[in-house]
C-alpha cells in the first residue's frame, strides 16, 4: 500500500507539476498581447530565450515582464500552477504598470488570490473592459455577487454581444440560483463566438462552459454534444475532456466516461478530475482503482495549494478521507471566500464528520445555487437531522435539476427517495 | 533661423516610432500600431525594398505578425478573414499601378496554402484586388512566379534589431525603473531570436519601374462584415510617430486607426499631427524644436507614407530600405542632437545571401 501511494504521488509530480482545471475563468476580452493559438513548442523556445536573458540581465524589467507573460501564456495552455507562480513572481518583481496590471491580475485570479487581483487591477485604467472583467472574476471568486452584478451589467451595456461577458453572466446566474438564465447566457455566449471569429482555444472554452451549464441543468444530451465538439477541436484540453466524461456518465455511458476521465486526468491530474475518476471507477466496481485516485488526492492535499484547496477538500470529504485536514481547508475557504460553494464544502465536511446540525447551517446557505450536487448533500444532511420530508424534497430537487448529475450520487438519491416513500 | 541641419526625415521617424511603442509589447518599425485590427496576424511590422543580388531583380519584403509565437501567432490569417497586399506606384501620383495580393488557406493538416495574384492598372487600387494568379503553393516554400521571379511566404527570423528595453526606459521615461540606458553594459537586442511572418517577392526590376513608391496593406472585414483596410506601411512607423497618442506626442487617439484605414494619397490630412509630433520630439534637443519651415518641409517628406525607391540605385533607407539599414542609430543621433549616437545594437547575423534573404526561423 505504501508503495502504491508513493507511485500515485510520483505520478502527479512527474506529470510536470500541479494543475488547476479551468484556471482562467474566461478568455481574455483583450486580444492584444496574447497569442491567438499559441504553439506550445514555440512557447517553450521563447521561455528558454527570455529565461536566459533574465539570468544574464536580471534587472532589465522588460525581459522579466516578457518572460512573465510567456509563463502566463503557457499556463493558459497547461493550467500548470508552477507556471502561474513563476508568472506572478516575474510580473510583480517591478513596479506594476497599467500594461502589466491586467496579466498579473489574471495570474492572481488563476491561483485564487482574488484580493491580490483586485489590488493589482486598480493600477489599470478603471473603465477598460479588461479591468472590469478582472474585477468581475475576482468578485465572483470572493462571493461578492452584488458587486459582480453591477460590473457585469455595466459591461453588458458596453458590449451586449460579447461572449466573454455573457459567460460571466451565466456564472453569476448559476451562483445566484438561476440555472435557466445560466444556460441561456452560456448558449448566447457560444452563439456569439462564431461572429467573433474566436480562435479554437477560446471556442473550446465556450463549448466546455456551455456543456457544464447544460449538465448542471440536466440536459445531458446537449452537454454531450458541446463537450464532443470541444474535444474534437482540442483533444489535449483537460477541462474539455472532463466535461465530456461527465456528459458521457450522465447519458449512461460509463465505459466511455471512464476513458475520457482517464484522458482528462492524464492532462490535468487535479483533485476534481481524480475525484470523478474515483467515482466512475467505483460505479464500475473497481474499488481498488478508485482508492488509488483518492490516495493521490490525499497526497495533493499535503502540498497545500490555495488554488486547489476547495476542490481537494471537497473530494476528500465526499469520500470520507483526511477529514480533519479537509475541515481546516474548508474553514480557510470560508474565511477567504464566503460564497455558496464554500458553505457546500463546509456542509460536506461537517456531514462527513457527523456534525449534522452544524452541517445543516451551511447546507441551508449553500442551496441558493442551482447545482444538483449541492442539493443532494443538503438532502442527506436533512435526513441525518431527522428531517425526512425536507431531505426528500432536497434530493428530488437535485434530481429535478439533473437526473444523472453524478455517477454514484444520482442513483443513491433515487434509492433513498424510494426507500422513504410512504 | 533653422537651428538644425536638414535631416533625413525617415530616420527621425525611425526613432520616434519606438517612443509610442507599447512598453510591454514589442515596439518596432510598425509592430502593434494597428489597435483596430483585432487579429494580430494582420498587424504589419516592416516593409523593405532593395536590390536583389540577382541581376536586374528587386526584392520587396513585408513582415507581419509581431513577435510571431510570442505576441502574434505563427500562421497567416486565412482568406475570408484577411488579405495581404504589396502595392507599387510607378508614376508618382501615389495611386497604385501594380498590386500583389496574397491570400492564405489553412488545410486540414494545419499547413497553409498561398495564392498570389498580380493586378495592374485601375483594378490594382481595390482593397482585395482580383487579377491574374501568378503563384499557388505551400507556405514555407519558394514558389516561381508565372510572370518571372519568385515568392516566399512563411515564418522567418525577424530582421529588425533594436534595444527596446533601453528605449522604453530612456525615451518613454518613467515606465520602467530598471535604470537601463542606451549602449550600457546590459544592452541587448530585443528582437534577436524572435520570429515574424514574411512575404518576400523577388521580381524583375523592369516589372516594377524606375522610381517607384511602395507600400503594403492588410485587409480584414469589420464587425459588420464589411471589408476595410486593417493596417498599412510605407516607411517605418510613420503612423506610430505622427499619430502617437502617448504622453509625449499626445495625438488624437482616433488618428491611428484612421491612418491605417486610409490611402496614402489622402495623407495630407495628417500634416498637422505630423508637424506637432516633430515639434515635440525635436524639442528634446538642447537646440530646441525645429522651426516652422523645417517642420513643414519634413512633414511634406514624411507624407504621403510610401517607401520611395529609385531602383537604379543601391537601396539605403531613404532610398528603399535594406534589411541591414540601422534606422535606430541614425535616428538617435538626429533627435538627441548627437548626445546619443547608438543603441549599441548591430545588425543580426542570420540574414541570408540568397532568397528569401531573411534568416531561417529561430527554433
């Protein structure tokens, strides 16, 4: 067993670092200073060129900032947290100019340093679209939805058909409980990507986002179509592969879902992907493989990466692993980002710890969002607290939102409802 | 009294171009001067015109896509999304008599196909002229032109050379705090090891004419789907200088896009901004700004923005533009009144003695 754990840790580390799926919330609105379709080989070469220049002339700001941008570009391709950290180190090593504020703020967003992102973007022109989108993302990340609403509304007035704004509208709608509007806005965003002639990398993002919103809304077939198109455009996109796996699972094709999830994990072995892979493996009766993936998540947890904290703690709590560590992570999340998903995480951890009354407090705050997994957990907690009717209502709400929202949990919800039926 | 000697105006422009260069991007001859162009693949870098080592032939070279692979991508924009043109005026009326149109198509395997058309006469003035197809082939390969000569399109080493880091500190002033100076111990060429997309024509000089004016354009549809001119260049960085909206020159922010969308024959509309820019920049000298007569004369030479070239003479920046012409050094000398004579950066060493003359891509 020790050898198995060692191997799984080694697998994560030798894949090149730690990764965060969907690290950048949405594609940049401002196309200047970014490569439309970055060539990974050329990026690596240029990183080598400018790395050498920075080593030779460490005080030349232009070279540090250029190298920082290159690392940021590569991070956008790989989601490698190490690249984001290096970009932040380089971009923040000199006075932050208005030109550098936006890329630096985006790097902070990617590693979930939302307050740093807000502080950094203050240097940029206040009314620019780039500034406002970064502000939106930081507000969404921090759970400041009223502020996010104000900024998004302003952006929508400026650019009513802009995919990057519509997809932020979708996210805000989801987080504030309006799943229908979320799907509508995600579809609109996808529609406008064609007129905007966006590069494939951005198109993949919007297809994946639309797939995610359709999946959360229970429209697995539509989600599957979008996810398949996204993977067709870029099979090396780990986030798209994971969405495809989820959509395949939701349409009942667990074998294909397993294959897609394995591809996703080979690209982005982050806790969310590994947790899903563990669930799929379990659903297919392979508990040994499932446990191996959970062991890897436990190993990742020990590395204490803020950007992975939420997904790691949730994955561990959902599987009853390292609960004290998960609790500490959940408390940190709630302190820094008091939003419905932080309450969902806390509810899940407390539920796993058997602290059901405390869990209910957080579950009640979490179910303001239109995410069936959140409603499922809240239902279980209500049942543990002896609130049978409430529990069943919540489980039914989860299934109403999406009948096959999870390869294991959806079936569990149905069984519980059936067992408790009068 | 004119305080300054008559200067070679194109060189003044060469310096000023970089003053307006985006600090965090790549400021070069014309790099990133086209903010209206949503696609960096249509953003023009430089235009060169020089004599070929092949007797009786002339080379016209256009580079686009700033720092391809770093800022812009490494493929040309496809037909339907963009078009690329090199235009030649043979009779001095600033209206093109000959246009080469380059259209690209990306194949399923990711490689690109180029189609070159040659259009003469009135039709040459069209945004995307349709005329005789003179070459079709794969990007990255040298193709023979049916009208004589050859063409290359594809990724090459950027021939431009310049210490952008020092310039950003010294000339733009205050944006960087690293203390870099021109020709100091840390001098280095920002463009070394960077790539650009290039379109290189080598054609019989007789097909062009004797005293010609050359400029290049890119075209793309706007948001409404209407085709427009996305960028243009004659001499290096005229638009970047004349219409710099930065703190130093302070031109109308809308001027740059207007310039890029307009035809050189209408460049008189930019005379006033040109004089303003020259007045401000020449004030850097201890001798003070150019007087009105000099400003007027300089503006009259800078505009219209075309690269004039007497093909019977060797190319040297004012007369055409060779790959090795050091615009920056001479410009620094002029603008600083001799206080700064060089950025300490010499030409690249990867130029080729034979077609397509621009070095092989850095990899």
